[in-house]
């Protein structure tokens, strides 16, 4: 089974964070996920089943071009 989510992906949750943002960055994957709110920077750990239920869509998948240095 291929993992659908990768480090650096930006995902949209179904419910907004108390700061008002629905967008989160995936910081860790595995049995648990660590995600960071893009509105306030708060980080949360959650089990995989809860994370997968909470995600509405992948807003921006991570690409290696995202890390290229600008000259």
C-alpha cells in the first residue's frame, strides 16, 4: 500500500483550527502524524485513522522543486 501523504504536503482539514485556519503542513508520517497549523504554527500529533478522517483534501503536494535554492 502506497502512502497517500508525504512530508511537506499541505492538507485542508474538515474543521477549522481555533485560529481560523484549515490548512496544515505534514511534519511526520507513520502510525502517528504530526501536523503544523499554517495559521498560528501550533503542532499536533494524532493517530493515522483520526488524521485520515480529518483531511478533506491535499491542497499542495510536496515536490522536490519546493526546496530548490533561489540564486
